[in-house]
C-alpha cells in the first residue's frame, strides 16, 4: 500500500489509506460504512466459500453495499 500511495503522490494524486483491525460485536458492514463516510473508495478482500455457506450467510462486502 505504501508503495502505491507514494506512486500516486509522485503524480500529484492525493492518496491515503487506513487499516483498522478490531474485534467488535456489532455488524461489521455497518461499522465499516460509518468509518468510510469520508472516503471515495473501499477495497476489500474476500474468501471463496462453498455455495451452501454463501447461501446461509451474506458476505460483508455485499452487506456493505446495501449500507452505502
């Protein structure tokens, strides 16, 4: 991330990033949406799950989209 941000700054592009690690009891997608109110882009990783698991549980990314 630092290398990418440095490359952006060299081209006069204002770029920042924020990494937060926390253990919370609340809905993660709601917490992320509140933290990201002032940002233009959210990049999230994902894991590939079996179809039945995905059917039973929505992903954080999918839930985040509905909160934004």
